[in-house]
């Protein structure tokens, strides 16, 4: 995060922004970004029904961002070394997704232990 704001930046950075902003940033690069959390996962990018033989280890990066001049925060979940698949959700949508994933896993564990 830079001390002097570029002329295109109308608001100060959110406290969580770790990104440097420059005067010559193109429009697509004019966003605030939080630090990434990396999670190792097994995933399949097979377009057919996933089979365990198609799973590969992948590191997923999860980070929060907000485009300059906007009020909506988003959460990006994307492979560190691949370009796809990429999931970008509003913070509210990401919270609902996390809640439902947690609920699904809790039900799965409860049924497995029954």
C-alpha cells in the first residue's frame, strides 16, 4: 500500500489492502487486495463425473479484494499455478457458501458416525 495516492484513487485503501497502487496502473489493476491464504486440496478438472483417478493436488489461493471506487468486496478462490477454474464471489455470497459447505460436511460426518 503506497503512502501517496495515485490521482485515479479517490478513497484510501482499506486496512486489509496489501497492494501497491501506481499512477500508471491500467483500469483492470486498480483494485485493493488482501493477503492470500493458500489451501492444499485434491481436485478434478475433468468435465465428466469426477472419479478419484482424476484428482490432482492443487494449491488454492483465497483472497479478498475490492475494485477502486466500488463498495462491494469480493472473494477470489483460484488455483495458484493454473488459470482455471476460478471462483469470484461477493463477500456475502462467500459467507453463504462457507456456511452451506460446513453444514454439508457436518451432516456427512454425522451420518458416517451413525
